[in-house]
C-alpha cells in the first residue's frame, strides 16, 4: 500500500502520546509512523 502522486490526502487525527498519524488517502484510512508522515510532500 502506498500513496501515489495525485492522490487526495486528508489528515484525520494524531495518535495519543506522540504516536503515529491517521490519514485518509483516496477514501482509505491509513495509520502511519511520524517518520513516514514527514516524508509526504503536499502541493496546492
């Protein structure tokens, strides 16, 4: 499972105690570690 260029990304919430992130990518919810989340580059 991955995130491809052109995907619609929405941040849902952050896990408690500095854990990972929950994001929605093209209508699928994914849990990610902070290191993975930081590597996502968004363009407007």
